[in-house]
C-alpha cells in the first residue's frame, strides 16, 4: 500500500498537468506560481486571497475600551425606581385581544403585585427586570438554550402564547424596540456543544451586547465540554480573544438524581487562572439582577459562569424588595444578619441553596452562636471582602466550609487554600474544615429517601 501511495501522483501535480494540457498555463509559469507561494509562506506573508472586493466595516468593533479592565472596582448597577416601575408594568402587558393561559396569567398578575410592592420580588421577576432595565439603557440582549422562552422550571415566561390562536408575544421585544435596541430569544435544538459554540462565537464578535446561553439543567453542560476547554476558558490566554458570554447553569441537590443535580462547579473552578472567567453563585433575586446588569455595564468582557438555582426560584425565603434591586449592588460576599457579632463562636461559609437549609435549621434550633456567611463569587476570589466580614467576629473558635456536593466535588478542593489564606491574614489559630456529602463517583444518589438522609446529616453536622 505504501508503495502504491508513493507512486501515485499528487493532487498538485495532477492539477498542474491538466492545466498545462488544456493550455491555461505553461510548465514555467506553474513552477513560478509554486516558488512564489513558497517564498510568501517563508516570509510570513498572507497567501489566502480575499474574495471580497470591499471590506464591510459594519462587521468590525473597536475593542479598545474593553481591554485590561479590572474586576474589583465598584460598578453602579442601580436604577431609577420610578422608571423601574414603568418597565415592570410593561413586561406584564399583552395586547388587549390576547388570551393568556391560566399559568401565565397567574405569573403576570403576581409580577404586577411585586412591581407595586404588594409581594416580595422572586427570581423570575428580578431576572426579567434586569433585561428590561438594560434594554431601556440601550444594551442589546441575546438569550438561547433549550426551553429558555418559558424557562425549564417555568420561571421566565419571556414569551407567552394566546391560548386560542397560538400566537406568541414577547413583552421585552417591545421594550427593546421602543429603545432602539434588540431582544432576541430562541429555544434551541437539543445540542449543548453546537449551540454553546455558536453563542461563544457570537459573543466574541459582539462586545456591546449581552449574550446568554442557558442549560436546561446544569448537568447537561458536559455535552459541550470541548467548547469550554478549547475556547471559553482559554481563548484570552491563547489568542487574546475576549468574550462576555454568560452561561446560566441550574444547579442544586433536591433529590432529582445524578443527572439533574450538579453543574459540576469543580470543573469550572479547576479551569480558573489569571482571571480568565467569573464563577458566581447568586442566592437571591437582587443578586441575579445586579449580576446580569454588572456583566453588561462593566466593560470587562470575561465569560460569566452563573450557578443558577432551581428550587430557590419559588422559595419564599429567597426573595428581595424593589429597593434591593433599584438601590443595591452585586455582593461578592454576604454577611450574616447576626446583630451581636461578639456572641458568635462558629462561622459557616457556604454558597448557594444550602444557605437556606442551614439558616432555617439554625433558627429552628436557636443556635444563636453560629453565623452563616455566603460567598457569592467563587472566582475571581473576593479575598478582601471575606476578610472585611470575618474581622467583625472577634470571639470565633471554629470556621468551616459547608457544601451540598460530595467531598471530591464542589468548591472545596479548589478553594480550600483560598479560604485558608484569608484566615491566615487574620492570624486565626485553627485550620478551616469541611462538611459535605461523602466522596462519590456520581454527583448525587438516585433515591429520594437516601438524598434526604444525606441532606439532614449534612445540615446537622455543620451546625453541631
């Protein structure tokens, strides 16, 4: 076979002989073409010929203002409250002839009450208002993923349908049109790799807009791992290519089994270096509101990995006020609400949904000597913010990290040294320890009974 291949004329030689035979070129001109091509390659000159006679400058962006932007300076994400309420009314408006279904009507009615201050703000309303406020300020938004118009857990309802005609309507698109910008939202095909790759490319050429991809469950993102490894986390290091892509990855241990529990936080944290990505775990509606606004308003174009909730979407404890949204900001670390810091003997550090399980049990058992502090931004790690809050507690004997994930997963392995570094700054005598599920090959167990047993044991162990 090797001999047959060696004797077979190359494609170049066959093509050259055919052109000479038909009289298009001579043997001398063919050799001249090859020599010139070789010299161009060796001289570092371009050999790819442009088929376009005129460049389309509309497709080019000036990235200058997005270069070398630091993550820690404060970003103003506040919004005028009167304007907020106007927009809050508009995102719940549909044409007068529109026949909303029962579920959508209930959601829109509740959002009107939230906007009026009669109900606390939930996650779905806060997220929708982050988009509405950004659109009103001229920022274009693109959101794609499997079932994103409704939301996997029916929290978004960005597009509603007439129950009689089937006609769709997107209130945010009208707000975008009124402010001369765009709101594009697409339910994608069932391919994480293809869609995430496309959205990464979109974000890498569109710095002015907010490009968001949402996984149906965070677990499914492993179907696009090659896009994450080769492009999202490393393109800036390899090619100095920036991207402001946002990835929303629903995550949480709620007894749904090993395929519907974990966005694999540990994999993203393992890939963190040189401030290449942001990894955040917002635990309240105001946090997601300010986080998304910060990503668009701040000129830093670094991919944002959002470990988003599932059950917290409707948890009555996970709510915010209108003032939290209009006057607040994204907090990298959220302190406990303990009024008497001097009485605190133990601090639990955590991220995400487990905070609410810990806090409810702490209150129930009247363990007033324990404070729970949430770390909402895992990377870049907020050393100074955590140190600022820990300094307030002068009589603490024990500090632990608590996570729902198994010991070999979650944030522990990548963040143990970061947490300890803050304790060393404070000259804390004891090393930080960890409470979690036992090490496991799969993210979660498959039986609800066993899940509840593990969760109860975890909470009891953390609070003992």
